C-alpha cells in the first residue's frame, strides 16, 4: 500500500455518495427523548415548545430557570439570596466533590432559586426547586433560602408562589437538614398570619420532609398531572406493610380525590391559573396609592 494512503482520512458521506453530514441545528431537531408513559420517541423540539411536556401529557423534569421563565413575565424575575451555598460541615464522604460537580453542571449554587417576579403583571415572591441539583433535596441552605423568602414576602406583603420538587431532606447534612422542616413551616405560618397568600405547586416528585413541611402548607395547592407526592417512598411502604401499593399510589390524582390538593393543572395552563389566583388574592402594598 502506498505510504500516502496509510494516513488518508476515511471517506465522508459525500464521498460515499450519501447525504451531507447534518448541521448542528439539524442534529438537534432529530434528537428525541422517550416518554415513560406513552413509550414514544418525542423530538426535543416538540418537548421544548410544549414546556417539556409530551403530547400524551407526561411532564418531564424542568430546569429551574426554564420554569421561572415559563411562569413569569419576561425580565421580571430578580433573584434573592443567590450567594448562599451549602458546605460539607459534617465531612460526609464525597459530598464536597458532589456539590462542586453539581454547581458546575447546573450553573446553580443550590437546589432552590428564590426571587421576586411578576406573573401576568401580578407581583409575587417565588421559589422554584431544582430537580437537577441533588433532586431538590432540602439541606440547610435550601431551608434557609425558603424561610428568608417567606420573611421577605411577609415584610413586603407579597404572595408566595412555590414550585416544589424534592426527594426529601438531604442526608449528607444530617439532623440540621431535618431541622429545616420546622424552620420553613414557622416562616410559612408567620407569612400567613399577616394575611398573605401562599400558592404551592407540586411537581414530580415531591417527597419526604419537603412534603411534610412547606410543600403542603399552601392556602391553595396545585399539582402537575401524574406527580408523585408523599412522605415515605412506595418501596419503603411496601416493605413496612408487606403489601404492594396500588399503581396510582401517591399520585397527584389520588391527592385530589382525597382533598389533599385543590386542582391538577397541566403545565400549559399553569401560568394562567396561577395569575388568576394571584389576582383573586391580591393585596396592595403599603407604598401603593389608595392605602
């Protein structure tokens, strides 16, 4: 074989008579994601346009800033307490490295994003939990940020809109993580005692200590279709009672049927519904005219 042919690059698709290589945009349009409910491969473009929702209605996890943009008016969100971040104060094996990797991969400092925003013109304080940051687990900083947000909202006489997604308390922070249940619950109570409105939106999954505290304390509780909401997981319950739970165990639809949720709202209609509820419960702030 001639020496020059030893180092010749393999023929590309044009040389083989095939179609030219796809451009990046074309490749992105061809990428799909399999829906766990209907089993179909859904183009990512279709999911993006539908708010990360399959045409069958299944809601995929939504990145935290995308949900903020999905719910709020353009350029109306102002982040609060963004400098707070967890540290490995217990020396839990691998936790410090995991936190560094998550901050790099998600671009977020913690598993909850807090701020002030407007939803169809209605001012509110907003927190959104991040399913891609340790599954939204509630550590000391997550609890601190949510408690501070309710205190901020009480002072400003703002309603709070909260989007919950969490696997529960963060085990890497031990008892201090569990203490956030009491702290956030107390902050919600003080906010409510001032006559302020709190709307909770439960997404998949909302579990453990988050369910047992602020997630279920809303004046109105909405849920996404099919969201799993509970305290102990299905496998734990099955091992405890030695009986397999039904297929719809801990689903949002069961919560609605038993009065633990007020409505199930598909993602496409959430902004409109939340705005309508804010309008009903709207209060004027002290700095506004007419008071």
